[in-house]
């Protein structure tokens, strides 16, 4: 029995109402207190398809979004996985790895093979099990600090 199906989301083929419904469904995957909300997901779904790639795992019987992942791309060679989310009740069943694999395959179909992820330390094991490793060049992600007039 199949528990979920994994699909690449063609956001540009969705109506605005379908995009809003999908962003609501994806927001339900998030833990309480998550900084990712429906508005942020709607904005990402509205981005040009060459810039954002979405993959969702939906329940086979109910069609509910059980897991999703998306990556931002330069549309040419490089992508960064921005978010991977699995409903708490569905964790440990392989859905995270399934959406990661489908996302990687879709990026590969688009000719994008340099795929990175910003990984919090508590999720490092998940990414390692999904065949992600440290960057071989030793690259370090940098963050732009805005000068807000606050002295530290």
C-alpha cells in the first residue's frame, strides 16, 4: 500500500486560488511557532518556475500535503534547498528523503547539479542520510548584516 505520492509542483500552471490552497496545505506541515507561514509560501509559489522548484508528498488516500521541499535556483547552474518540511505525525517514514530525492532529480532534469543546503546543526543527520555532505571546497555561507544602528 502506498502511503504518499511525490509530485513536482508546477506553480505556474496553478490558478491563484490553487496556489493559495497549496500554500495553506504546506503551512499545515510546519511545526507550531515556525517562522515559515502561508504568506511566505505563497510568495515562493508565485516566483518564476526557473527560480523556485517545489516538490510535495501527498497522502495517497486523502491528497493532503504530508511533506514538501523547495529550492531556489539561479535558473542556470546552482540551487539552494530553502526548506524541507514533513508533518510531525509522518516523520520517520521516509517522506523527507523521498521529497529530497525528487527535488534533486527535478533539479538534475533542469541541468542544475550544484545543489547546496543551509543546514541547522540539529538537522545535519537528516541531510547526511539524504546523501548530503560538507562542501568539498570548504565554502562558508555568509550573511549580510544590516546596520540598524544597534551597538553590540
